[in-house]
């Protein structure tokens, strides 16, 4: 009987040590992620900003590299109760085609951007679900916004306006 007690004790403590080692290894390997989870700052795959550099020929002897950022784009329209929108942007202006809603921590309000294959836009609005590498493109009609849906896009900063980003961090 005593022989079985010793075997069970050895197996029990071996299991405890294995679990402790696994916990220490996980903490060491994933310490940054664990700290973010504890702080409530988990970054999803959609929030990670991916950068693609594209060479642009300025002259025969000079080229310049343009950075394109990977974003997820959705669409919205004015006075849409299902989206909670009205006719005013976060900067207090009337909505119009050519504006986008952004996370001002990523793209400051007032910044001019180019969305590949769609054109130039001005970051004039924010949204509750627009966090990280997401943008919301304004369309005049709800049908156009619905037809646009959700797309993966490449975006580049043309002109950054930092001076108004801090003034309008929340929608009026």
C-alpha cells in the first residue's frame, strides 16, 4: 500500500511541476500579449497595420518609395438610424462625398489620404466601431453605401494635419 502512495505522490508532484513549467514558458513566450489582455488592449488581426512600399519614378535618375497601409473599409451614409449617423461630422462640418471616418489615433482628423483605386479623401469624421486600421467611407445614399460593403484597401497619407486631431476626438 505504501508503495502505491509513493508512486501517486511522485506522479502528483511531477504533474504540478510540469504545469508550473508550462505556465512560466507561456508567460515568457507571450508576456506582451498577456500584458495587453490584462490591460484590455488586445489587438486583433484587423487592427494590425500592414505597410507596403511602392517605388514611384520621379525622374530617370531618382525614385521615391511611397508607403501604402493596409486597412479595412466600410461605408456609411447620412441620417441612417441603423448606423447612428446624422448630417454632421466629428469636426462639426456637414457630411459630403469625399470624407472618411477614421480612428484619430491612427489618422489625425483633417488628413488627406488616397485610397488605391478609389481616389482622395479627407479624414473628417470618427465612428464608434472605427478603431485601428479601419476607415468608413461616406456615400450620399444608403444604397451606394450598402453596395460598397466591406473591402480590404490600401491607403496612403498625402497630407497630414495634426493640429485639429486633438480638438475633435469625440463626435459632437
